[in-house]
C-alpha cells in the first residue's frame, strides 16, 4: 500500500470525499487493534484457519435449510457437527463440497480467493476437500484395491488416466492404506461384496488416499459394532492434526469420545459452539437436542 | 508395452483372439462362397459398431439410441467419395451426381468439395461423427442429462437427422441416398479381389477397434468410466471431472461407429437415410444386450447372432422379424441381464461338473 492512499474511511456516505488527501507516513499510523479473542472474523495471519464459512444461507422452495451459518475450522482440528434431523448438517456438507449452491454467503479454503461456492465438485476435491457420504458410497463393481487407486491424489485428467500406469509409489501407498483400514486381505474383492462396516472403512480409506486438507465425514459409525466404533474413533483421532476433520454424527457417545470442539446446528443456524462439556451444559442445546 | 498387453489379456486369451482373427481373415480363401464375402464383410462392420456401442453403454453406462446416426454419417462420407469418383459416368454424363442434375443444380454444394479425394473422405468419416458427438455430448453431459433422458434425446437426434437427409434439398440424394458406385481407389467394386480386400480391411479394422476398446477399458481411464457409471457423484468428489470422461468416451465411440459405416457402404453399395432410422440404433443396443454389456467380445457375438438371425428370418418369414427382435429383447432383459456371456459364466460350474463326472468313470475303468 502506498502512503498516499491513506484516505480515512468515512462513516457517513453523504459527506463529500475530500479533494485534498492528507498524506500520513506509514510509520505514523497506529497499529490496528488486535481482534478480540471471541472475534468470529477470520484472521488468517494470526489464527491458521483452513476453512471458513461466512453467512451461508440456502433455501429449498422457501424452506431455509441454512440460515446465516458462520463457522471457522482451524488447521488440524477435529470438529463434531451435531444437531437434530433437518438442522442443515448435510446441506452444509453439500455446500462445502459444491453439490449445492448457496443463496448467499461464501465458503473459503486457505485463502479468500478460493471461494468454494463458485467451483465445481471436482475442482473442490482437487483443492483438498474430501467427503464421506452418509450412506457408504463405494464403487461397487471395482475391487477394494481399485477403489483406493481411483481415490489416489494425483492427476485426474482424461489423457493422464488413459496412459498412466500405477507407479511403485502408488502401489505402496495403496498397500499402506489397506493396512490402516484393515482390509488388506480383501484387496481383490469387489467392493460391492463387503459388509456394511467394511464399506464405511473403505470409504474412509479412499478419503485417506485423496490426502485432503479437510475431511468431511458424514455419520462414520452408522451401523457399526461397538468394537468397530472404537477403532473408527481411534483412526479419526490419529488423523486429526495432519488433516482437519469435520464429523457429522448422531451417536452422542461416539461424539463424546472424539470431540474436542462441538458445533450445534439447529434449524439452519449455529446454536452453540465450544468444548463438548460446555455445549452439553448449554440449556438451549439441552432443550433442542440432548434433552430428547 | 509388453506388460500393458498382458494387462489387457492373458497370453492364452491373446492367442485365442489371434487365432480367431486369422480364421476370420482367411475365410474367403478357405471356401466362403464369393457372394457371401460382402455379406460377411457387413457383419464385420456391425461388429465394430457393436464394440463402439458396448464402450459407451457397457462400460460408461450411457445408453445411446442414436448410434445409427454416427454409423450413417461415416457411411455418407465414404458414399460421397464413391459418388464423386464416378463423375461423368452417370446417366446424364454430368460432373455432378445424377440426383443433383435431376434437381437442376448447376454446381456442387460447398460441403461436397474435397470428397473427390479418398483420404479426405476417410478422415471425414471419422471427423464428422466425432465433431457432432463432441458438440452434442458436451452440451448434454454438461447439463447433466443422463439415463433414460439422454437415450431419448439421442433417439430424437437420429430421427431429426433422418428427416433432414430425406429432403432432396439437403443435397445427399434424398430418400434414394447415394448409390450406383462403381469403383474405389480405381478398383472396380464388383471385382472379387476388391471385395476380398474390403473384407480383409474390415477384419483388420475390427481387430484394431477391439484393441483400442480393450486398451481403453483396461486403463485407469476405463476404471474411472465404470466408476462414473456406478456412482458418478462420488467420482466427482474424488476429483474426476466426469463430464470430460463421458465426452471422451462418447466421441471415441461415435468415431469408431463412423469407421464401421465407412467400411460398410462400399460393401453394400448404397447408403440412404433408412440407415439412420431410430430402429437401427435400437437394434445396435439389442446386439450389445444380447451379447452381454461390458464384455466387448460378447457385443460382437451378439451383433453377429442378431444380424445373422435377421438375415435368415427375413428370408424365411419376413413379417416375423420385428416380433422376434422384440421378444428377444424382452427375454434378454428379463432372464439374461448379463447377456450370453453372462449365461456362459453362469453355466460354467454346471459344465465343469458334467465334465468332471464324465471323467471319473473313465478313470475308474
């Protein structure tokens, strides 16, 4: 910024712009006040937000699925998103991943220039947002191995997939992932033949293969046994830090076991936001959700 | 390269395919009657079209009911060359094709220029269907038109083209189409050697097309295509621009169909708008359904069975053909969702058991 452009902003629009601008040397400008701790405005320089959602609204035929949602995710955090049915959790995921376009508001990844609401699903995936669906969605006709292969991070254009072969590094990566999700013995099985829990695991594995910055995980433990649930919790906890993870889940016990910070959505708005214990104690939350 | 070939097929399968290809290529030399050579050449062209159809339908899940259009466009490109190569030998001894003289046209329309060259016509037989498919596919897939809606639009497209080509003013000979061809590259079309050469070229083209299709479906791109077929949204969330993939395979398929049409026309000696009729495109879908979707070889087999059955039945009981075709489609859809190849796979355990039983007493004695 040049020193000549230091016209102070005016509050009243009617006042004419001064013709003679006052030149103030940069050094004479007071430091801008540090943002208050509870400020909701993202300040990338100070707090490393990886993804933030600003004033997001979506309506379907007049029904406000999201109504001015603002939310920030810090790099490497594990966030749980809870709320009763119809609170707008899945819609929020849809908007972040580009499946649904919002009426107003924006979703930003890393920088203000990356407004995800203006990009296609695959471009968003390429930038580093991965998603696991509510119902496990794997490529039924492909083997477990091929499912992971397809999800691998890398060039995904028509020509490169037509001529490129698996590299040794890719093979190793796939084997590693299969080991992490415990499906090594099933590598050659068609994914459609896997048990429900295994499909959930495979989908998480595919997310890992994509190596995204932000993982959106919709109901990861639906239909899982208790032991499987514990392994999932363990896995998600181990992934936090390296990735930023958002988990949407109904199972409160599971949420309690993994959550550091919880955001409660209700009727398309953020109702409460904070550590699990604090949120649980919030009377409004108790009323709409936990008290049920 | 060798490992890539091995990914495409096991050495045994490659051997079988090479054997079958040699047998097909040698048929005219080992006793296929002369009059049947163009007939069998036609079958080979249908085989190419069936592969093209299976590529989009079987692997990418895009059911086209308009592939007859691409086939016919390839055919018309070749027909235009054949037409121009007999300039001055028509009934009216004019440089223009007879039907243009009949319409009292004095000069060739601009879109007929260049077709005096065989090379140009051959390239156009791929480019014209390719460009049409690319433009059509781009808009259709970008607008996320899929499933039965897409099929209906393709059907409408080929029907519209049929009506257009029926018009005399379009400049492709109206409902008579292009015919009375005499020679290709200087060789007389009725000469047995020319016919055998065309047959051989068709056989090579079929093998080449099979190779291309097999290469595509065994590549990572092929796996992406099947993934798009099974869960398109998921592939988009994995970072694949599914529209590009669909446009690619759709365009490639249309071009292969154009190739089939270009080889077909010199062997049958005529191309007219009836080749574009919706029923022709539907028949192509039936070939693939009968043979087995997503199997390539099954599609070729299906095409030969259906076309063979048609040749036989239309001679024996002409009115029964359409009923038989409809019944076949219903039976296959209801009882053989994976076509004849699927039936083969289903019967395999039973066959193995029978073989094992036959062997056991032999061993005992």
